[in-house]
C-alpha cells in the first residue's frame, strides 16, 4: 500500500514493484497533514487491503536553518503538521486495527536530529524529538500486545531532503553531501525491512544509522576533493 501526495510518483513506484518483484500495489493519494482525509482513506480501504500488518510512518521534511527568533511561521506549521501531527493521524487510524487483530509492526522514521540539536535546527529537531517521544509512548501503550513499535533514525541520507529544506537551491543542497559517501534511501529501506521481518519476539526498538564518516549531527569528515 503506497500513500503520498504525488500520485504520479506512486504510480511509477508501483510499476517498478510489479516489474521487479511481481508485487501488487494499492495507491492512495494522501496528504497526512489532513486528518479527515487520513481517516477516510483507512476507513474506505477495500477488504483485501484492510488488515495492515506493517505501518511505516515515513512522511517528513525540514525547512530552512533560520534562528528561532527569525523563523518563518509557515515553515514551523509545515514541519509540525507533517512530522508530528501526520504521524499521529496515521497511527490513530491504523493502530486500532492492529490491536484488534493482535498483530502488527509500526516503524517510525525518525532522525539523528531526534537525539541531538544542531544550530539552526530548532523546530525540525523538536519535531524529531517528538517522534522519538511518541514512539516510546506508543511502545509503552502497546507493551501488553504482540505489536512492535520501532524507530529508524538516520543521519545524512542523500534524498530530496536538502532540496526541500533549501527550497530548490541545488548548489546549497549538494554541498550537504559533498566529499563524503552519505546513506542512500536503499540503506534506510533495508533497516526498515529488518525491523519488520525480525522474529515475532524481537522488537528493534531504536536503530540509529549513520554514514561511516559521520559521528554526530554536525561532526562529519569530508575527504578533500581531487584537484
């Protein structure tokens, strides 16, 4: 089941899954910031897709590196609505079914920014600290059930993240990953798969994944570019 805002990307992904793995996909065009849309999407699933076994809360973004007292309200709203409230809305819609069926794994995509705060990261880091707290709280709420709650918290991953943060400034976005080998989306997907496919008695509570040359949010070793 593939849910995101950009339907054309979902369709392309579904074609790839069908071609490579003979996997059928069910596509939902959805903005997780809108609670009624989330609730309606889960409530109206066809019978064959209702028994969700794995939920991956992957929606998230960052905007800018402004100091808090210079921050843009729209940026704050977008980050908190997506990173925190979106996770809450989807979890609230899906997890009751898992509880009723006595089976399920929830994997939240956090960040190294959920464990540390870095300059200019104020609200984004707060949103990822919230993801960490919500993950731990949900795990406590479900401790008397067979349902597992996991978090995968990456460091530098080369995706559209920096292009979105810097609003399409390609030069600034590329500089984030320059002269080092960052993680790839496939690396993170492997970690999610590991959480979801572990034996039933094993709960991967928290997994922090960093590139080999990253030690913290801000401590990164970059190899000088060849001249």
